[in-house]
């Protein structure tokens, strides 16, 4: 079902899944958290996403009321992204999904890196 078709219905779950219906949007929300990040910082922290896809996802998230795009009239131009109240409200839900997956995973979960560990690694790369 196309995103626009889902939005026609009054089902809250359909609307929520439409807003978060890609694999990247929840990751973007978890990376931004409660801070402001520039586009380049987001691209470095989520290095496996192409810049075009990141741009498209951020535009959709802005339209859905999850992200605020703040543009500064400077040279060179600067744009910062932060979560709206609606976006911030997703954080506890996404943390619960991480816990749910960790609880029911059948693989050797300890051999894989957690999302928090991956975020810390990305943070170190940005600072370096």
C-alpha cells in the first residue's frame, strides 16, 4: 500500500507506520535524539546510508512532523536537524523495540554490537 493511501485511513497504527515506514527513519530518530545535528554529522554517524536517501528521508520526516530543519543564512550555508516533540516521543518506543529484539533473539546477541555501542563508535569518528 502506498504511503498516501495509508494516510487516507483514520487508523492510528497505519498513520504511525506510514510516518516510520522505512528502515532509516527510526535510525535517524535514534541518532538525532535530543540534540541538533548538521547534515554532514548525520551522514557520518549513519555512514551506510547514501546522502540522497538521507536527504529524502529527512524531507519526509519534516513533512510528517518528526524533524525540524533549521536553516542559517551563513556562508557556507548551515542546516541543523532536531526532533520535534512528536519525534522525541518516539525515543522510548524505539528503545523498547531494541529491548524486545534483544530478549527474543536466537542468535548470539553478545557477539553483535548494540545500537548504543554503534552510536558511541560513530560519535568518536565525528570527534576525530
